[in-house]
């Protein structure tokens, strides 16, 4: 057990740089100190630019390569055609009788636009723009997850949003992506979004990540899940670009 503060923090700093990320609970066990002590250590490292705090731990500051989150208006203007193709292909994966979750985002919004207006399809979402798009369809069943509105991306988050998923089981989750890195997984800028997304993942029988190729290799601060937890990936990348990753991690690849 290492209770010397400076020595412990030096070792944690080395671990963060070598591994890319660390978690509070394993560190507390390793060093024989409380989790509160480890949180103070990580806060110390964050103040010195060595690490950035993330849910349950910290990630190397060097690993975060896309620190600024664009506003939703800017996101709508990026890769419009690619997102439309991805949305159409993803929407074709929805079958009559399916219950699906559409995560917030401009790519998942395209799925909403392309979904057939079928009364046997149920869609849950926390995204205000997706709600508006689906409200124009007369037959599809729409369930809005409540919560507090975050105006930056026009989506709802918080305890109320998460509790709405407690007793629900859905067929498919279409998960938007801020960062998609083979080693560091799927990440996002906003911690409450990562927490909500993980709950969506637990509620879904099939997890389908949807992203254009511009998100590949990007790492944001908050990790949602590992690539190995994804069942399907719908993207505009050529099949050759991601075929090796699909075989390595075991997900099905769909190229728009």
C-alpha cells in the first residue's frame, strides 16, 4: 500500500500516461486508500493538465483530441449528404413491431426523417428535433423521455430522463457518436449524455452506432462504451476501411 501522497500521485500520473485512462475504484484498492482520496488525487492531476476527469475516473489529457463541442446549428451543416445516407440505411433496419431508441444528434435526426410512418413502430427519444420530425408522421408511436432541456444540443437529460428507462426494454438503440476510437471506445463531450447513453445501452437488445467517418479516431472526455459492446455500425466509410475492425471487435458493418 502506498499512502505517501506525492509518490502515489506520481504513480497515478504515470499510469494515466501509459494506459490512457484510470478508474477510481481500482486505484483505491491498489493503493489502499479511500475512493475520496483518489478523487482528490485526480483533481490534483487535472489542475496540472495531466488528466481530465471523466465518469468514474480520469483520462489522459493527451488522449482528448476533440475538446470543443460544436453547437447543434454547426453540426447540422457538417457532412449533410453523408448523414442523410446513413440515416436512410439505418432507418431501413427498423422492422414493423420494433421499439427503438433514437439518441440525440444530427445523424439520428436523419433516421427519424427516413423512418416509415408505421403504427407498429415505437420510437423513444430525448431529442427535441427528433420529436418534432416524428410528430409530423401520423401513425408512428412516439415516446418523449423527459428531463431538463440542454439548449446547446436541444436534448433532455437528468434523473427524470434516466428513470424513464428503468422498466423499459427496447429492440434497437441507434447511438450517435462524438468520438469513435478503436482503443478508447465511443465517447461524448457531455457527462450526463454519457450516463444516459449507458442506460440506453442496458435497455436495448441491439446497439447500433451511427456515424460518418469524420468521427473515427476522435476521443472526447466521457466514455460511453467500448467498441466491443457495439452490435452494428452504420457509416459512410468504405467497407475496406472498417472491415478489419468489424472482424476484430465482432460488430456488423453497414456502409452507406
